[in-house]
């Protein structure tokens, strides 16, 4: 049995005339008769009562007609679903992101994307910077919204820069620097530092060390944590200070102060990253929506921490 036989059967059942069914199918009448006979032989069931003057469905044929229509329709839907999946019009896209770095951008992108591609399922997971890179490399996510620390050195990862985000010093509210608007990095040489664990964000960890080394000192790291919110909590407790991306400003409690670092080379890019070898056709469609959103409101998205 094949799908062609089912289509021939449905046509005859609807027309109750082999000649008209053949015309509807754009084939010769003998071909229709042969396929129906073959179908009945395969099923060991008589589907039509027919003579020179009329064609009628048998009881078995009437029951089978309903199922045959469902099978043909289901196959048609399956073929269309497969076609849409190949084109990225259906499927799944898994997105990893950092706390609030794309808090304003992502809702705009997702709303526009879902309107155009309602059959694409979207999953979201929050990670640390290092975790996003690992999950991206392990194909656990398709796109990661993260910071650009060391991405240029990671093979097989492509990324699009969304905007530049400055690094800043975060201190507790009662720290001597708490009322300063900006500070020279070298002035922090005698401070105790709190860091995100090296294994959680190797690139970010090395970036902070490089920033300090460029100013002639190595930070005195007295505590570390596996989550950035824990880093902020330790700073607020007065154990030390930290250097973080300024996007964390909207994630912090009132007991913290964020101070700009004077000079160049004290910033990092917010990026969308994906594997160049990924076969998920939804990725370029999603990145296209990211580009459209940025073109329509880049300043609005990138400067929200200054508001």
C-alpha cells in the first residue's frame, strides 16, 4: 500500500465514478482501476460494489474512507512541517543569556520573531558568562547573549556585537570611594577583591587580571563565588570590592555603588554568539530580528543602565 493508492481510493469514493475520478487525478481510468484492485488485494477487503452502471462504497469502504483521509492529511501536514523546519519556520531555538544584559532588547526581538515564526518553540536559560560558552560549544543552546571576553580566541564561535558596555568598580555603600563618580584603576591596588570563580568565567576572570596588570598591580583576591549575584552580596557585606560589567547596575541592591573606571580599554562588548557549524535554520532568522531591533533602537537598548 502506498499514498498514491489512498489518493486514488479517496477520489473514487468521492466521485463514485472511476472515469470522473481519473479526470480529477489527471490520469487514465485503467490506472485508477488497477490501483484500487491492488489496494483491495493488499487489504483483503472489498472497498466498492461496482457494476456497469454504478459504484458504491461497501461498509468496509465507508469505514476506510475516514481513515484514508486522515492518513493523507496527516502526511501532508508532516511534509509541510518538515519543509518549514528545514527553512527555520518551525522547530526549536534554545537561548542562553546573562541576567539583565539584554533585558530591553530581547523582549522586542522575541515578540517580533514569534509574530513571524509562530511555530518555532523558544526556550530561555540564565547562565554565567563561562557557562554560556560551554553550553554553546556543547550544543545545549543555539544562541547565547553574553559578554565578549575572549570570544575571538574560541574556534567555531561566531558573534555579533550588540553594543559596548563599560566595566566599573562595585563597592559597598560605606566604602571610602562610595561617593565617587569615577576612579583610576591603579588607585585600587591596595584593595581586597571579590571575583567570580575562574572556572565559571575563565575569560572574564583573565580580563580583570589583564586590566589590573596593565596598571601595574595584581588584585588581592580574598573571596570568590560561583554566581555573580553572590559576588555582589559578598561585596555588599564589606568583604571586598569587584570589577564588573555596568549592566549589573539594575541587578544590584541599594547597598552597592557602581563607579566608572577612568580611561580606555575598560569596557566589554555585549554580543549574540552562536556556533558557526550549527545546522539550526532558526538561528539566522533570529539574528535577523536582532539586527532589525538594533537598527530601530540601538541607543535605547544599549544605554539603559545610564537611565
